[in-house]
C-alpha cells in the first residue's frame, strides 16, 4: 500500500507539472506575429452607408486576405488577419453566445475563417474581459468558457483580449482565467493581452511582467498608436526608456507589443517609415499593419517585403535590441541574432536612429557592443541589401544619420 501511495503521489505531481506547463507555454508565437489588424485604421467602422471607405465588414476582411495572399505579403511572413472591436451584435443569442453583426458579416465568422484558412493564412478576433468591450459591445465577463469555445469553433488562431472597464484586481485574475479556458478548447490560439497597459496607464501601478509573460503570448505595454509621427516617436521612446525592465520577459512565445504599424496612412515620410519599421524589427516586435491595403505606397510595400529587414525581426532567437545613447541624440540599437559562424559567433544588427530634426554624424566601434569574432565582420546595408565593407572589432565606424531617419546594418562574422 505504501508503494501504491508513493506512485500515486508521484503521478499527481507529474500531472500537476504537465498541466502547469501546458498553461504557461502553449507552444505558439515562437516568432513575433505578423499580419493585419483592423483597429488602427478602420476603428469602429459600423456606419458603412455614410463612410464606406472605413467600413468594417466581411468584404473588407476577405479583400485584405486576397491582397496579402496575392501580392507577396504572405511569403514575407504576414499571415494573421485580425478583426478588432465592433464586429458583433449588441446582444448575445438565446444560448449566451456572441453573434457576428448580421448586416456587416452576413455569412458569419466561420465562413470568414474558412476563407482565410483556404489561403494558408490565419484568422484573429477580439474581445474584452469586462462586461462590455471598449466600444460597448458584449464583453466576455461571465462568459469566458462559452466565448473561448465559440472562438475555437469558429476556427480562430489569434485572440486579442482588451481590458477596458475592468478593475485592477479583476484584470490580474481575468487574464489568467481566460487563458485557461482557451487552453481547454485544445485549439492553438495565440493569446494577446492588453493587461500591462491597463495596470500602468489606467490603474497607475507597476505591471507584474513575470506573471503576465507566464500567461500571455504577447501583451500591449503602451498607449494605442495613433496615425502620426509623434505617436511613433513616443512609442519608441517608451521602449527605449523601459528596456531594462521589459526586455527580461521578451522572447519566443512571449512578446512586448508596441501596437500596429501605421503604414498606408500617408502621415509618415519615407525616412520616418524606415525608422518605424526598423525599430520594430530590432525590438522583435509583432508587425501588424492597420490600413487600407490599397493605400500602401510603392516604397512602403518595398520596405515590408525587404526580407533582410524582416529576417532581423523574425530571428528565432527573439532578442529585443538594446538601446545605447550616442552623441547628438542618436540612439544605437544593437541586436544579436542568427546566423552564427561555427556555432560560436553570432551576427549582429545595428540601427542608428535619429528622431530629431537635423542630421547628425556619430562614430562607434563594433567591438564595444558584444561582437567577438577576431576575424572581423562583413557589413551589409539592410535597406539596399548591398555589402559595404569588412570591419574588425576595433575599427571606428562613422555614420551620418539624416533627420528623422535610420541607418541600419547587419554584420556577419567572417
């Protein structure tokens, strides 16, 4: 009997450990998600008669899927198509289930999911942990289990869960509970949380990133990005200033999320667009567009399909670049990544960022920032794809960075 009791106890703790691992690591989002999300550009686009150009409906979502599939974005890694707030009816059905708006999504969400999946793409949706969403549509409070199963039955691959109108104490339990219900569906669903944003900026407390990163695949840290250069600048400054705290919890399966890319909106210069995307890639941030895909400029599309740039952002190591302050308000972001030489020397990318007005010239020595290969490195300009020169660890590199722009180089060990 004693041996049986010991075996039972061991089995219990093994089961407990396995269940805990399943809860904390769903095996998803091993690289930062890439795709398109409706909110930044289309917002709560429900008035389709008065404003058809900003209509959030079935036609829009299917057309985005077609564009990503047909124009090379899928091959570059853009795969998630995510519907944000304002997609549902204002009332649940008689069984307590969420219902897609019948006029804007006449075929329902399973139809959209099947259409997206048929193209090899992935489908994402939105809910909120409180009684209502941020735009006063039905929230998931009291319905976590029903909603998780509904989303799973619709075949979603990604769920953004917002935190409007929720107390701090509720946020700190609700996100954990909702994640458990998502796991119970046994459908692989990337779990995107807004948890730390609400803790810090609504409840004015310090987020517990150790806890958050244990329960979410990615999480919003900062304010919603707006369609302006100033919003991009403020967002980047937040990640620069908070690097020591948030970088510790960032990596495969768990990502800091600086919100969407505002390409296709006409508010950024080419230099600002380069800077926006380059810093996000250096951060290993999710790359989620939010725009009318037909309004992307030829240059923006070229940037988004620059595979040397995308490779830095999608590197399997998932390192969040470290910022260093250089003279003249230049920030040097340094990121270690693959490939390696001889399983010993990593490659590195350097992004020299100038968010100020007026160009600036700075110098730096690569060996001061973690490089180790005594044989030196071959330097590639990430935006042109051209190899420029070979450098040693002690070479001094001088670069002039234009106003509100970035110079970005990848160094491969020789």
